[in-house]
């Protein structure tokens, strides 16, 4: 495949939705490949984070799969199967399930979550290679403005 080099003028009229979609798919695929090479999946990591009082969970209380799906609704992908991912974590002893179907993170699971989290900076570094922080900030501000311009939510 040959790469077409577009001028700044040609780039300025490119559809943002196309490029943000391509970027999203590439970044997710890269991140998930890196995590798989380290022996875990992105949804497994999210489960641990959402159940840990040392991370996203506000109270460290157990949650059911539907509750976890709601908590992760803004970033779960259609192919993510939290029940299957939870089963792997249950087998590893990183989660337990009570009689009401609530999943709870174990001490071993919280240690694993902390260890997995240590890989995030290296993955980010690979993604941001050759990109100045100032340029990255500008890109995000531009995307946020486009979101505002189209009535979408800016977090």
C-alpha cells in the first residue's frame, strides 16, 4: 500500500469523523494487543479497576455484571463479554462471586490490578512517540471544540 502525502490544505478539508474513527480503532487495537502480550485483556483490567476501592470503585463494594456494564457503558465495546472476562479472573483468584451474583476483588486481584497498571505508562509512551505534549493538548482541545460544535458532551 502506498502512502499518500497530503498538503496542509488537503488535510484541512479531510472529514474529522473518518480520522477520529480510524484513530480510535488503531489505538484500541494497539492497546489491546500490548495488554494481551502481557497476559490480560482490557476488559479484565477494567473489571479489576471498577471493583477496587484503590482505583475507580467509590466504595469497594461488589457489583453484578449488569452493574459493571452500566458503570463501563461509555467505554465497553460491543465484543466485550464481561461475564466471560470475569470467569477468567475468578479462575485466577482475582475475583470472588457471592450468593447474590456480586463480584468482589480479592487481595490478589488488587495486587494484580496494581501490577497491570504499571504497564500503562509504557503503552502511552509508545502511542505518544514523536508527539509533543503541547501538540497533543492542542489536538484534544480541537476535538473538544468539535464535540461542543456538534452538541456532544465534553467531559
